[in-house]
């Protein structure tokens, strides 16, 4: 794993991938590098304009890249269902649950869920469940969910998943990223119980310069905070190309194991991919099962083939 970079990605000719949140940052780099190695990549993005522009830019950077846009709004379960039903392929080798929002002012999704929990966790939970039939019939398929080292800020509160009692934007973000890891943990457990060779893994980019950091301050009208974040991104963060490496490793490296968590090697901050520390609460079987059951109830998406 030491020194691993995108040139180490194996040939992916004939493979099909879906990557969420591809219009910029980690998602864009992830999709581009998968396409560079021969995969057909569905660019799942909320904005058709931005998604199409990303695809055009990708083909310019990687001539011959096989990419296509698919509209997906993770904050609207109707959109998630529509997207999943529109995926026409007989196989799906890789689902990268990358899209996310961070530290936004309080808001709700189209279905009434707190926005960070709804987009970062519930949208991807529903998407994975709806695509699970094709994933399960594809030999060696993988589901890679992008979490964050900021999951360490907070465990989930099963009694207040939508932060209705009190909303603190960073706590809500940490809870949503903990939910990503608990989802991966429980998905890996259920896949193992059912004897599936689908690998569920997680990754995080460390501190990478993307639009994610500035969106919250911008939406809240906190201009000084937005300027400070931009300065921090320039001075301390690694570029998105480097931040995408843990995701690409989890998605393609041959030695990736179920429920693994890959991040940057240097203090979880930057560097080549390496096994990452994770909070003990993200490998709690009981919490994983209870979150799973709550997520099925909230989204109405049941993983029929992976019943506990």
C-alpha cells in the first residue's frame, strides 16, 4: 500500500461503476481515474448542467472515456428510486457512495430528514439497497462509502437521528459520517452471513481542498469563515487528486477487505492510502443493526436479499 497511486489501478475494461457527486472534487477525480482505466462510469449528480460539464471535461482529459450522466438527488428519495430504476446494466461492479454535504445550516431534505443525515447517509443507504440486486449478481462487486475523520466528532443518537432536539452543524456532520461507517460495518456483516463476495468498504480523503468546506459558510452568509476556509485549503490541504486516492484504493486494490477503512497515511491527513483509525462505536454490531433497521423504516427501502 505504501506509495500507492492512481497508476496502480488495475485494468477495468468491461467493468461498470456508479459514482455519486462527480461534478467536482473527490468524486470527479474518482470517476475520471476509473474511466482512465477502462471502466464505464455513470456520473450520478444532482445538477444535469454540472454533471454534463463534468463529463465533457473528463472526456477532454481522458480521450475515449466511457462516461454518461445520470440525474441523482440524494436529498429526494423519489429521485433515488428513479435513478436506480434507470440504471440499465446487467452488471454493476462498483458503487462509490461519495456525494455529501458538510456543516450546513439546518435544513431538511425533500422527505423531511435533517439534510446532512438525509443526504450523506439515508440517500446512499437507499441507493445501495435499490442497486443491491445487480450488485449481488456481479462477481466481485464492491460498495465503497466515503466517510470522514470527522466521524470522531460524534456517535449517532438513535433517539434523535434527525437532530430535532438540538442542531449543531458539526455534530450533525460527525453523526452522518459515523452513520456511513456503521452502514459499511453492517452491510459487510450481512454480506458475509449470506455468503456473498461483494465487498463493502469505506474510505476518507483526509484534508483535501474541495468545495465541500466552503459550502456551509457560504450558505450561512458567514463570509469571514468562508475566506478563512479558503485560506486553509490553500495552505494546509492536499489537492483533490491526492484526496481521491483512498477511495480509488478501496475501489480497486486487490487486497481490500470487507469493512476496511482507508485514509491518508500521514496522521489521517494526507499522503498515500493506508489503513485508517476509526472510533470504536463505528464497529458496534448492535448499533449497526439498529441504525440499519431505522434506515429501512425511514427510507422504505428493504434489502430483501440480505435479511438479518
